[in-house]
C-alpha cells in the first residue's frame, strides 16, 4: 500500500482578526507535504467591524500577493455571520468547497483558525459528510479539567457557539486545540527580527502587522504575541508532534463552558512541539526570501 506524499488540506481563517493567522497561512502554503486545496475567509464577529469576513478575504489576498501565489490557490468566502441557531446553516462558497473536497478520494483535513461556522454549515447541508474521511482541526475552546486562560467564552468559540455544538455533536472526527495549549506558542519581537526580519517583503509584513496590532489593541506593555493558530498547521505537518487525549464530545453553554454532550469521541490536544513549529516556520520563511533573491522557484518544487 503506497503512502500519500502530501496531506490534502483546507484552511478556514479569520485572517484579519488578530496577527497570528497570517503566520499559519504562510506556513501551510510554504510546506511541501501540505496540498492546500483552498483557503476560506471566515468572519470574526462584530466587535471591531461590520465586515469581518470581507476583511479576512482581503488579508488572504494580500498574503497571496506577497507569496507570488495570487490566482494559484483557491480562495472562497465563508459565512459573513454566525449561525442563528443549531439548525439553520449559513450557506457560503466556503461551506460548499468543504463539501466538494470531502467527496474526493483520500483523507481531508480542514483546519479552523476561527469559528466553526462553515463546518457546521457543511454538515447541515450535507449530513453524509460525517461518514467521509474528514478531520476537523479546531483552534478553540478553553482548557479541560479546570485549566482556563479566558475569564469568559474563548474567542473563536464565542463567535459562534451554535456551530461548535453542531460540529461536536455530529460524530465527525475532531482534533481540538484549546486555549491553554495554543496560548503557549509565543514569539517575541526580537526573535522575529533575528529569525526572519529583512529576508523578504513577506517576512517584514508579518512582523510589522503583528507589532502594529499589539500597539493598537493591547492594553499593557508587551513585546511578544502568541501565534495561537499555528498549532493547527504543525499538527498537520507532523500529527505525532502533539500529545492527544480522547474525551467524550461536550456541548458548549452560553458562557463557553463545557456541558455533557453526545459522547462521540474527540481528540483534545494537550501539548504541541513548539520548537518544531517555530523553527520549521522560520526556516521556510527564510528559504522563501532566498528564493526571491535568487530567482529560483519561490515555493517548494513539490507544490502543484
């Protein structure tokens, strides 16, 4: 039996919500073993803007321009709003992309760096998807067993609690990366400057937008940020680079807390290999910069 050389992946991203999605998107696109079948622009609520999904789409397009991949990667808009309840899907081109890719041969991994709105829509629009070889990798929810890093609902969960209940209750395969794990993937400004600064306009943009976000939105002195979305990509690159625990799928209450659910098994990530995650990403961004200067192909040759 032959082993596939690449994992088929869709990345669903609220790309302009903070400053970390950008790193995860770039890492995925520069990784030769990931066959990125599409990027889906996700909403991130109405706290800062009334056009959050559109802003995510604009950020995706900006990154593709910096990667010289404009027009070479499928991009679809996701839902502009959260689900109003657990039975009404927010149909979108993004949800339809997930459905169509799920029907293709071989495993499909869908990484969600924001709310689960488009996955819930795919399940409600095509219930047979839960019987296909689809794995949902979600950055969201607070820690289990009393481990908390948020005083209220975790952000990605809080942007669409009904969708999380649909996905977790469906029986589809889920890998959950809760906040106590993803918040540990921190980088400092000095590290970013030393590792990737000046290597390409892409790298400089990644650093500048992160510093700018902190300066605009962070209420305390800070010189670092958590790249909390990046574990979704490192786990796709090397699933054994994380420690998992299988638990019964919960439901989520209005405050984001866990309630008894269907009992379908889900896998909760308890640790990730942060050294591998950061060093692999930094190396690929530096390599991309060298390829730009040399005129060689700007993405790994195994990409289509």
